[in-house]
C-alpha cells in the first residue's frame, strides 16, 4: 500500500475509533509495525494525531484531512491468500516469510499435513495448536516490531534446510519486476530463503504496484509464481511474464 493511502486509512481509523494501536494498524493495513510507527511519526508532525504508548489518538480536524486524501480501491487481500493456499498439497515443506500477508495466507493452511519453516512469529502462533503441521521456527534475533526473527543465526539455519516452496511477501514490485522491501534488516534473510526453496511464490496484491521499498530483494527471474489481485499494473505483469513468472490473478 502506498504511504499516502496508509496515512489516509490511519486517519479514518482515528476518526471512527478515537485511538488505535500500532499492532492493529499493522494487521489492518498489511504493513510492518516499524512502517506504521514511521507513519505515525510523520502524521504527528503534520498535526493529524498524537502519539501515545503503543499507538496514537486522533486530534480535532482529523476527519477533514481525510476528505482530501487520495481514494483507495477495495482489494480483497484474503482472496489472494486463499488462492495461494490452494497451491499447497499435503506432504510439502514450506518456507513462510515474515509479514501480515503471509500470516493471512497461513490461516488457510490449517489441517494440511505439511512442514512449515518460518521466521514469522504470527505464523508460529497460528500453528502451535495444529497437530497436522510440523512446525520449525528459524532462530535468530527477535524483532518485536515486525514479529519475526532475523540475523545470521536464521540465515545459517537455512543453509541446512530445503523447502518445496517459499511464500514471499514484498513492500512493492517495481516496473522492471524488481521485488522490493522497506525493512532492510529482513532482506538478507529473504535472500537466504530464496536460495533454500525449489519454487518461489510471491504474494503481492494490486496495492503493491507500482513498487515501493528501499531495498531490492530479487529480480523477476527468481520468482516462479505471482498471486495478485485485479488491478495490478498490466505493464509490470507483462514484464514478469516475460521473465517466466506464472501470474495468477484473483
């Protein structure tokens, strides 16, 4: 989701609810908590809200600012997750990336006889009670804001592992097909995941086009399948197809 649209949505939440936590905004907007904290800092500077411990409260006039925000097209992100889950068969070993989109995808895998290897603490919590799923949590430094693990310990663990598929998230997909992320500390682990998987499936709904993010994770040649939603940039999808990516549109 573009920054301007996130800001508009945050203002709408505050107008309706008065106060909202970072964790709730991250889940609703499919963004990392680090990204949401940066958004709240910018919005406080602009006088839209007041930062409080763990979140923010609205200020008078917030609703008027929302009226001038760019509109957002509705996107069924859960449909992307469901379609991606249909690709998974029993007996597969899956690598699941960090991020709210991957957690949403994981909620559709319950009951499958699969092995899940992940750095995503929300995914770990999701499957702790599911006896059908063999669950492997990659070690490393716990990133509380992003609810994930990262660092060289997680990367070293991946050198000893092999997965049938990696389900990858991204901050955006650029016009040249580059997969981008805005949390730079996560990029080395994402690249290690790419090297440890036989197939790479990218989950990126239409709001991820055009691409945003500071760091390049990989090029389109390292992605096998893209699951996206209606409205994704046709030109970028064409670039991905030319690179051999199978594009699945919900």
